[in-house]
C-alpha cells in the first residue's frame, strides 16, 4: 500500500514558513534535503553524483553520504536496463560502473569477491567497479560514473 502523505511546516531562520509534503516514516533531515530547503549546515552530508547514461546524457542526482551507487541509481529511478539484477548481493556484475581515474584512485580497495565478479562484467576497464559495492563519501562529491553500454549477468554465464 502507498505510504500516507504528511505535511511538514518548516519555520525557517528568516521567519518564513515553508510547507512541504512527505511520506510517512521519513526523517526531518531527509525531508528538508529532498525539498532543497536552504538551511545552513543541513544536507552537509549530501553529495552530487553524475551518471553518464548509455545514450550519452548525464543525469545528476543528490545522495546521502554512505549510500552505494546501486541504491542511488534505484532511488532516483535511473532507467538503466538490467542494472542491479542481483540487488546488491554481489552475484551478477550488472551494476558495473566506470569511474574517472582520480576518483577510482580514491575508492576503497575492492574485495576479492568483487574482483571475481567484476571479471565477468561487460566491457571491463581499468577503472571499473561494481556500483553496489561503492559507497559515496563527502570526498567524492561531484563524481561522475559512466554506465557501460551493456550488461553481462554473471548468473547467466
Ligand atoms: Fe549484482 Fe552489484 S547488483 S553485483
């Protein structure tokens, strides 16, 4: 069932009241962020992620620090055919993303399990990672990730 909508009024520092709608169960920080409320210091834990899609277009989204790139793509309804087929359980390699070298160098080392699965990814590059295994950090703010042209689902091999 659809979650109930709730209305929240934020009484802002400048005296204005901003009224927004949200779904039941969300916390007030997320609600403020999703609605782009301009509150100093709020949303400091958000980063921008740009996805270069298969058609060459770039989609820019905002995400919370600590989320992985698969979840970010799903939450933002990015239309990537076959992406994230195993739902982040490290069993498919369809969440393969290609990073820019300087960003890639900043990422935590992949686990052996990720490397094994990456080997099966479509169009593997030297800066490839699995989106479900890479969580965004503040340092990565503004990063660009490229969606490969196709997917290879390791479970079909
Ligand atoms: Fe399947 Fe990442 S979603 S390995």
